[in-house]
């Protein structure tokens, strides 16, 4: 009986350790920040994360409306909530769906353009889903681009939500917010 308990404990420990070994994001191309002090920006305007409504069939949804509801939830309860979590000391403004105009609110514009969502997880082999994103940072007053990066974030995370596609998207979006935090808080 103790042998089974030890085996179970080892398996659970490994289950929590493996995601910690994988990276949350990968940078494929970037033009480093020209900002002298990125922490000086007190308010951010964050674009809508367009997860491609037209791809509803590709991700196994019954209709485009069903996938659109997931996209809205991932933006409001995902991206917006996570940005508030990682930047509690900043004033945050958020775009709505289809709002592509250059903002007049905020000091720093965080523009996110989704290139693709790659479903790589399956119940047999595991793996991580990915969101490929172009991240651009602009000074709102001057409209000067301060940073460009092409990255992919992974669905690395721990929790039962990792068993659903929506949950894995949530992990990847959280990891995107962590990437933005890291870029704005250089060591």
C-alpha cells in the first residue's frame, strides 16, 4: 500500500514539475524597446485579441456565434482580467471587438495581432497549444513604435482547465500577459 502511495505521489509531483520545465513563451523576432524607461508609462491601452471568428470549424465549434462567445470570454475574463492582475498599479483601457483605430487613451498602446492558434495538445501524448502573436508597443502621444516582437505563447499551466481547449487558451493568454510584463520590466 505504501508503495502505491509513493508511486502516486511521485506521479503527481512529476505532473506539476513537467509544465514548470516548459517555456511559457518563445520570441522568434524582435526589435528591442527604444523606451528609456518603460515603467514610466502609467496607463495602457490594450487591443482586442482577435482569435479569428472565421476559424470556428477548425477548432470544433458548432457555429461561428458559439466561437465568438468564447473569443469574447477569453478577452474579458482572460486577457483583460490577467492584465489587471499583472499590472495592478497601472490604469488600463481595453479595445472592443473590431476596434482597430489608434487610441487616444493611455500612454502606451499594446497592440496584439494573432497570426495563428496551433492546437498541439491531445489526450494521449499531451503537449501544449500555442498562440502566435505579433506584439507591438507604441507611445500614444508620439505614435512612435517602441517595440515589435513576434512570439508564440504556450498553454503551459497547472490546473484542471488544461483539459479543455478554452482552458488551454486561457493559459496561453495568461502567458502572453506575462511576456508583456517581462518586456515592460527589464532586469
